[in-house]
């Protein structure tokens, strides 16, 4: 009996060592050499301090900053663990809301967001990514249209000419990956950091 079980045990131990240790360590080592910045989480530093990651959105609420997509992430309520509370861009609990298009809570939130955004800029149509969440809830990017939609609010709050703010947005637009994949986008954190640098 031991003769039949022994090869299976050796195979499990060998595959665990290869796929659980050797392969992950090799891939991490290769990534550190070829893509060191990405392997460390694409962290963004300013004045020697980490201010965020280019891969995970942050919540900006001030009129002086560009806002990202809504985030549907949440966390357990510290007062009642049977309930959840909103925790925008919570990387520990990534995911969408899973609310269907006829869900009243979703309709009410989108209606309120649309009304607020239309009041903010009545001359432009509201870009869809300013009222819908991404599948992960962590999207750090918005469309160029969503960034340009916010220019009047940001320019007014910072007492800057709109043309100057538009130029900052234009300078932060990233094209399609390899010129083929995805859509043009603007990283909200990097845009806000460029905005802060321009107003120092």
C-alpha cells in the first residue's frame, strides 16, 4: 500500500514546491528586474512620501480637485459587524455593487449624482463614467471627457483660467495601451498632483 501512496505524496510535495514556492519567487524576481516600479505597486511619491498608487483610485471630494469614478466598495460597520458601510476605493474589499439596473438604491444614487453634476456644468452632457462604478470599485482613471467636464468647477475653485486647467488635463491624457488596447484615459491622482504643482 505504501508503494502506491508514496508516488502521490512525492508528487504533491514536488508540485507544491514548484508551483507554490519556486515559480512565484522566480516571477517576482523577474518582475523586480524588468518592471521594478510596477512590481512595487506603481507607487507615486511626492517629496519623499508615498501619496498613492497609479493602480488604485482615491476619494477626492474638494471642489479644488478632479473627482474619480464613484466607488461601490464597502467594509464591515465597526459598530455592527452584520452591516456594511461605504468605504470608497477600499482595496481590501474590491468589487462592484452588483445592483441591477432596476434597483431603487442604484437609481436614486445615479439620479442624485446626475442632478449634482448637471448643476455643476449645465452646458455639457454628463460623462457616463462620472456616475457609474467600475467592476473593481478601484478604477484610478477617468475618460478625458470626464476630466474636461470638471474643468469649470476646478478652475473656479482654484481661481485659475479654464484654458490653463484644460491644458493640464490634455498633458495627462494617456493613449490606448500599445496604441490598441483600452480607451484613452486620465489618471485622477496624477492629474491632481500636476494641478497642485501648477498652483504652487
